[in-house]
C-alpha cells in the first residue's frame, strides 16, 4: 500500500490530489477577479415618464381657457431618491420669449412594490379669460398657436419638450337661419347645429376610454382581419355629444346618438365619421332644458416624439386637445298675454299698458 502511494517522484497520491484542488480553486479566484465589476458599481436607475396634455377650451365664446397639464412619474428602486423629486421645476416658454416657472402642484408617492417605488408629480399652467383665480401665467401668455417649449429639471437632469395648439374648432347654433342670441333656444322653432370642420372622424359619441372593451367591440372586424386585438391609437380623433339637463345643475342625459351620429351602432361608442349641419324639429327640447353641445378634437403625437431626455430610461406622451362647448337654455316663446297683444289679431289687448302695440 505504501508503494502505491509513493509514485511519480516519491510524492504521495494524497498530496497530489490536494495540490490539484488547490490549483483549481486559485484558477477560479483568478477568473472571478478578471471579470468586470461595473454592474456592482452603477447606482439603481430611475425611469421617468412624462405625459403632457395641452388644452384650448372655448365655452360659449365667453370663457376661453388655455391649459397645460404635465404629469411626471418617477420609478426608482431607491426610495430615498424619491424624496428629492418634489424639488422638480417645470419652465414654460412661449413664442414671444416669456417664461413661467412652475413648482410641483400635486405630489403622490407609492411605496416600493415589485422592486420599485413611484412618485407622481403634477404641474399645471392655466390662463382663463373668465376666471382670474385659476390663472397662474401672465395675461396673453397663450395668445399664439405655438410652439411652446417645456423644460423639466428633475433629479439633476433636464428633459425638454415642445408643442403647438391645433387649428380652432368652430360650433354654431341657428334658428330660422339666424344665430341664436344670448344662447337661448325657442323650443317651438327648429334648431340647427353647425361645426367646422363639417365632416370629421373617427368620432366618439360616448366619453369613455377608447382602450376599453367597448372600443374593442367597435373594432372587432378590423381585429379579426389583422389578428391584432390591441386598440389602435387614433390621431386625430373627435368627441361629439349632445346632452340635456334640467337647468338646475342636476345630472344630464345624453341625447340618443342615433339622432346626430352617422354610422351609429347600438351599444358601441364610436363611428368612423359624421357630418353637420344637424337640424332638430321644433319641440325637440322642453322649456327649462339646458342643452349642452360638446365638440372636441384630440391629437396624440407618436410615443416619445414630443420630448427628449438625457438617457434611455425615459418615455413620454404628448396630447393636444381642442374643445368647444356650447351651453344653451331652452325657453318657451312669450305668450300673447305676456306680450300684451290679442291672440287673434296681434292688436293690443284691452286694458294693456301698451295701447300702441309698440315694444
């Protein structure tokens, strides 16, 4: 047995086995030392998502609101870094070179879940011709169509974006060939609604998320043909609705869309297009009704095309909305007694205070 262990120069076999294992261990350590260790030195990355909605809203040609709403979502595996995002600053510059600095308007933080915590920041710039309390930019800041430049300073990095408002939409209401006055409808006369553009689409006649199940139903033929069951992004897309309320601030009901939407289909929310003018017969609306016509165009830029960021951990979406709303009050015409005239002849009624019949 001793002779078997003493071979190859008199080195015991046991020592040779131990020496081999030692050399293997040293080789493994050397290999590990040669591998790059950069991944261990890089701090956890933050992902920044910027969503911007630019809105121009015209209500009865009286209240015209320009609004920019920017929602920023920061996702990070390091919750301590999120404590710094509230110091973010958004700068808006108009074509004339005026600038406005906006601090965070609202802040919400979600605790760490699935390896990342989230912070949501809201910035808002508003100019409202009818509500100075809502306005937080200089008068006339949004006079021009654009371009408006956005600069976001966040966690030591800078993100930039740019947008312009679209062509204004137009909405008018006529009775007997004349524009209604004081936004008051005579319930006994036909009423005509006109838009510019006169033909538009795709049009949604129920204000619901186009990505939901009902939209999928509306596009079922296209989905079956293409094999793509994801809701396509449509730009531009329109919303057109006519609703009726009680004039007292109660809930409004949507007028049956089949009355004013070409290509209406029951249980769906979308049509490929529709056309105006639309005419409703007299007595379609009742005295005391509040009739609201809502017409909107929404244009969505391709993902990430409206903004630029300093690195790849960034995404963005830009949406520009043009919206016009016409709010009308339906009234019955004054009776002969109220006018002080005879129902039969139109002459002044006996005992009236208008003997000449003059107004």
